[in-house]
């Protein structure tokens, strides 16, 4: 009898381990699919100009390269392509998340909605101050990374300027403050969060969604400073059982980063507003296992 129990236990462990590996691979595949959409849109978008330059310069690769680099760096083509890619990714992620998770979870026992979890002004204060505090820590990490890797930081800024403009183009602002937050949260704190929570639990899914979010930026500067934001937004997704507060946090972050001049060290925001968020979270029971938004059913997930 003991041997049978041991065999069953071993098989259960193997199944669980296999499920975790599949989950990680799934999360990586989701990230790769999103990056592939952006790459395909960018490739297709520059084909007409590339053909024109080939016809103009022929086999002279040096002049072709110089002309192509000038084209992508001095025109808003990258910004427009980023905008188009964001719209396509948003549509794909929105359909995937709604029909793959939200619709299936509606009416599920123990699946409390955002309306049921959001109790009023304490939650609003917790989300707002926590989001800005996370941005303050991210800004601090960004400053440190820039000091340690100035050349890399310069390259990152150049890429961001090409993709989003200099902060004055309306299309760049829409991409950064509206489309990117919605799309990325549907993917990270929606699809990936949902799938990974089934296999790894709350701590694991927050870590996995944060790591994937970090890697998806494809550069070490942003990869470092988005970590505190990803961790906080992951907890928010869990606490309120919804991606909507995460989208709001992401919009706040990008809005501050692009449009709000900060003339003092961002670490001050992290310390001051972090303390406020912690106080409100503890004082009103927002933070803590006793206020879990879910039942013991591990499969429950964010319901928009």
C-alpha cells in the first residue's frame, strides 16, 4: 500500500513539474508572439523605402546603408510603425484575453470582480501612491543604470525617441500613454498572470510576469527599472482580481515619464509615497492574506 502511495505521489510531482515547464514555455511564447508582431509590422512598413533605395543605389551597400539610417532616424516612420504595431497587438491581446479567460471565468464561484474588491478611497489612494512610488524607485534605478552604462542609456533613449517621438507628437503620446499600457497589461497581468498562477501560485505568477515584462523590453536599462513596477502591478492584479487597476498604474507611470518634469531625486517619491501606500494598505486591510480576493481555488483569475 505504501508503495502504491509513493508511486501516485511521484506521478503527481512529475505532472506538476511538467505543468510548470509548459507554463514557462507558454509565457515565453506569448512574449515572442508579441515581439514578432512588432517585428513583422516594422519589416513590412519599411519595404517600400528599402526597394526605392535599392533601385537608387544598386549594389552600393555603403550609400544604401547611410541613406536607410538617415531615413529611419530623421523621419517619424518608426513612430508610425510602432503605433500600427501597438494597435494590432492590442486587438490580438484583447480578443485573446477576453475569450480565453474573462468570458470563461464569468460566474465562476469565488471569482470576485473589481467592483467587489474595490472598496473606495483607501484603495484609490493605495493604487495611486503605490504606482507613483514604484515609478520613483524605477526612476532611481534608471539613474543608477545610466551612470553605470551611459552608452547603453544613450542608445535606449535614441530608440525611444524614434518610437515615441520627443513627447510632442500626438501619435507617440497615444502609443506611450494609452495603447502600450493597455496592451502590455492585457498580456502581462492578464494572459501570462492567469496562466502562471495556475502552476506557480501568487508569488510565482507575480515573479514570472515581472521577469517576462522585463525581458520583453529587450534592453538592460529598461529591463532593470521596470522590475519594481512589474512587482507592484502584479500585486495589484492579484489584490483587485482585475487588469484595470494595472492599466491605470501603467498609464500613470508612462504619463509621468513623458510629460511631467521632475526636478528632484525620484527616490524621494519612492520613500514618501511608498510609506503612504504601505500605511494605507495595512491600515485598511488592503495588504495581507486575510483580505485575499479569492477563495482557495487556485485557478481563479482576473475578471475585467
